[in-house]
């Protein structure tokens, strides 16, 4: 009897996990179709272990122009969004050292900091 209950709970958990994954996949696909990003610059660090990718985004009817900066590189899984600011269309990016970058006057540690300003 106990084995049947555990088996039923296992199946229910698996079905729930699949439903959650499908839900978030469809939500991400819907959001990406409403929001577009265009790469406008790449800024590698001096040691070339990291790179800041600057995008301009246009949300169409739901939001204005925005600058978005992601970092990719050593000890960062995938990419990490470190900067986002609405109502601008350019970014001044300067690496201060191997882990610190200045974007539009905001100093950020690429591993720890994140800056979001809705404008």
C-alpha cells in the first residue's frame, strides 16, 4: 500500500514538474516575441576573460527604449544581466579592472552588482 502511494506521488510530482517547465517556456516565448533586443556593442575586459554585451531594447507598445548590459565570461554561468536603464539609447562602457566596469557613470562589480533604473 505504501509503495503505491509513493509511486502515485512520484508520478504526480513528475507531471507537475513538466507542467511548470512548459508554462515557463511558453511565457518566455511570449515575452520574447513582445520585446526585441539589438546588439549595439561588445566590450571585452583587458584580460579578455569577460565581455560586456550592450543591447538596445524596444518593447513596442508596452515599454520605451532601454539599454541592457549583460556580462559573459569566466565563473559566470551563461550570461548575467548587470545593467538596465529605460529611456536611453546609448551606453558608455569602461572597464576599471578585471571585475569592475563603469556603465554610464555607474560602477558595478560584474559578479555581485546589478543596476536597474526604470528611467
